[in-house]
């Protein structure tokens, strides 16, 4: 099988060689026959067509001569090869191979003879052809100038496609003439120029067609946009891959750089949404256009138109900001010098009349201003809402039940925060439109702040002095002039309180005419009352120095209740170290102003040797009470010292108050120590030892008491005496 396959391959190879040999011989035979016939044509002077025909045959022979001159020997070698392999060759092949070399030689001779015959005619025609070429070369430059003048290279051209069609016809005529010259020059072996001007015109008209197709697309799109209501424009819409948002742009199929593109992104949507896809689309195609276009006015015009439109679109997007108000449109119109009425029916074309692309910075500044003003407007609106609902709360005065204003901490925080906001707004460069409103708010809130501050101060002072100048007859008697002044203050203050109740809104209440002046007047008069009171209190402190231990408020409370010892008693611990309460005398169920005993803070009781009179001014009977306190301590101490030896000390201690018992014990300890030393001097050597044993015995007795059931006061008294005894 392998052998058979090789034989079959060899046979096929030989067959191909035979076919090729027959084809080459047949081709040469036909070539010789054809051109021998053509070269045998008689050419007369002036017969240009016959001359051209003969020149064509001469050219063909000249062209094929290098090929056919060397083909016979290889063909003979192929025949010998085939013969050696036993391949049968037809006789006509041998005959043709033997005859063709001679025929080819005759053809070449014929061509040489004919060439010599037509040489004079050829010379004349070459001269004529060169004149035609020179003439055409001049005409192409003239055509070039006319082409640049007549064709739409400027952006403001009209009837563009008509001019392009006429230009195309003119170039085609020139190209046909140029082709005829090139063909003739090839026949007569004449060198001709490239005719670059005509070729450049052809290139440029193609580029112009591309460019103006694009310009028309852009202009058509822009015209559609201009009909759109400006509020329906959405320059930020980027919607891709939507079949319904594609349009056929078949005329672009002629563009060499988008031949395979049948459709492009829709640049104007049905719902009037303008996409930035268009901007990218523009950039793509502008960059793809031939660089030669960039020097043309039409290209520059297109580029400027697109850039201006994109700039205008961005400006429109800015102007669609909800912060834009009528005043901002007026500013824009003033900046551009174009006036029109801005309504919902205003179209994009109306806005383009503003030349927004020339005022992009102005638009941005106006929009920024509008946004800032909108923020201010929001703040002012919030201020209005806040202070419309902000009201004072009332709280009745303790004694008079007069409804006084209570200021919540939240109100103060909001007030301070809003004042800071207003101050920041005043420093803004966009404050002009809201200057009056902000100034009014600042004035109102500042007034509210001042009034609240002084009102709280006046309320506090009035509440403090009211119980003194009105509730205390003693002080009214002592300070009659200031009491009359306070009566006037009280009347004016109650009028303000009554007015406050009519409208508790913070701003409305505090911004009443002359309210601040009235409060300032009341405050100044209250200061006079306070000063008079302070001077009065100083005289009382001088009369009873222990009044320096208490505050002015406590002192005023004491003075105002000076005729009521029961109310003064709550201040006794501030005036005296341990006195907390007095025992008052009662007659027939009524308490009289007379004290018979006193209690300490720990509840210890001590009776007076005689009653203490509590009548008169408070500083007078307090001085009497102080003297009575000293007298009582002396009295009980004398009694306790005298009775010390009557009972054991542990029993004696229980009969007297702690201070008396402790002091009496120390007195007797001193006496007994002196006696022990006296005995020691007299020669009684065990005197101190005997005293020591006595002290230990007394201490043990006291300790035994501590183990029993004692009141807290007694237990503390014994523990204190034990501590003192240990350190004797």
C-alpha cells in the first residue's frame, strides 16, 4: 500500500509538470500570434489611435521579453526528465517546443523594426504629451486654489452638501484627465509628476464629507436640545446598553474608522434626558478624525460649538439647583446682559441666549451663593420655628404665690447656640440678602438674652427682699425710707409679672418696648435697698457679733423673725457651738417669750437657774441668752464641784451634764493631786501610790458603767472622762 501511494504521488507530480509545460507553450503561442498581428498594422502620420495600439503591443513585448527569453531551456529539461521516466509526450508538444523559439525571435525582430518605423511618430507624440502634462500641472495648482476657496472649509458655510457634490464632480473630471495622461505616459515611456494637488483635493473632500456629516449630526442634536424645556434637561443621565436608546446613524458607515459600526449611543433621549455619553462620543470621534482637519476653520468651529455646549449644559445643571431663586436669575441676566422672563416653559434655547459658556465662573459663583443663601434660609426658618414654640414656664412664689418665670437650662443653651449661628452668618460674604432679617433676629435674641439675665436677677433679688421689707415689720420700722422704696419696686415688678403672663413666648415676652429699661430701673432701686439692708445688717452684727457667723440670708431670716423665738431657734446651732433648742414657758396653753432651759445638738438638757427673757429686738434677747448660757454653766459647775464628795464619782457623773461633769472632774483631780503632794512633803511616802490606786479604782468603776445599759449621751460622757483620766 505504501508503494502504491508513492507511485500515485509520482504520477500526479508528472501530470502537473506536463500540464504546466503545455500551458506555458500555449500561452507563448497565443502571445506571439496576438502581437504579431498587432505589430503588422500600418501606422500613418496623424493616426494617434493606431500609434497607441502599436505602442501597446511594443510595450507588451518589451515587458515579456525577459521572461520568454529564458523559458525554452527549462522546458526542454522538463521534457527530457519526463522522457527518462518513461512518460509519453505528444508529438505536437515537441513540434511546438522546436518551433516557438524561432517564432519568438521573429516577433522580437518585428518589434524592433516596428519601433524604428514609428520612432518619428513617437517622438512627436512624446513632445505633445509633455506639453499636455505641463499644462495639466499648471491647471492642478489653479484647481487647488479654487477648491480651497469654493469648498466648505469654514464653519459658517451654507449649502454644504451641494458644494461638496460640485467639488466631487470637478475632482472626478481632473482625475480622469490625470489618468489618461498617466496611461499615455506609460505607453510612451514619459515620466510625469505625481499631481499631488489633485490627490490632496480628493483626500480633503473625503475628510470634509466626514467632518460635515459630523457637524450636521451635532447641529441637529443641538437643535433638538434647544426645543427642550430647561427643567427637563438632565445632563448627568448616563444610560447605556438600552436597545430603545439607540439610533441608526447609517451615514457614518462611510467613515473608514467606524465601517463596522451600525449604531451609536443615542445622544438625545425621548424623555429629554441629555447624556454625557454624547460628550464622550464627541471626544472619541474628534480624536479619530484626521489631524489635517484640525487646521480647518470648520473643525475649530465644531470643537468650539461642542465645548461651548458642554459648558452650557454644565451651567444648566448648576442652575437647576433648588437653591436658585428669582433674584439669582436677575443677577445672571445682569451679568450676561440678556433679559428674559424665567418660567416653566423656558426652553434650553432661551438659556443658551445667555451665552452660559462665556460665564461659567459667574454661574458657579451665583450657584454657590444660592446654596449658601439656602443654608442661611434654612437656619432662619429653623430659628423661626424654634422661637415660635419656645415659651417660659411659671412657678408660684413661695410666700405671695406670684407666678414667676422659670428659665430652663435648655432654653439658655438654644439661645446661646442660635446667637453664635447668627454671628457666624453675619461674617459670611453671602449675607447681603438676609442682612436685615439676620440683624433683626440677632437684635431680638440679644434683647431676649439681656432681658432673661436681668429678669432672673431681679426676680431673685425681689424674692429675697420681699419677705424682709414687706414680711418683717421690724425692718420696715428700722428702714422706713427703703421700705417705701421697695413698695414702689414691688408694684412695678408685679406689673411686669402680670404683663409676662399675657404672652409667655420668649421672644415676644422679652422684646416688649422699654422692658429692659424698666428692669434696669428696678434693678438699680433694688441695689439701693440691698445696700441699705447691708448697712442695717452691719449694725446688727456690731450689736451681736455672733451674727458674723451666719450668712446675710440667714441673718435676714433671723431679723425678720426676731419676734418669734420658735423660728429663730433653727439658727441657734449657727450662732452657738452646741445650743440647738430652747425650752419656752407655757401659760394657759400659750407659749410666752421666756426660756427656762436649753438642749444641745446631741439632745443633752440643761436648765437655766432663772428664766431668760426673749422679748425685744432679736440682737438684744440673743445677748441676754448668751449671758444666761454662761451663767447657767457657772451655776451648774459650782453645784457639781460642791457635791463631788457626797457620792462616788461614777454616781456623781450621772447627775450633771457632760461639760460640767468633765470640768468638775478636772478641778477635783487637780485638788487631789495637790493634796497628795502636800502629804508627800509632810513625810507620807505612799501618798502618790494611794492616789494612783484611787484613780484606778474610779476608772474601773467607770468602765463597769460602760458595760451597762446607757443612753448615747451618757456613754459618750463616760468614754470622754475615761480618756481624759488615762492621760492624767
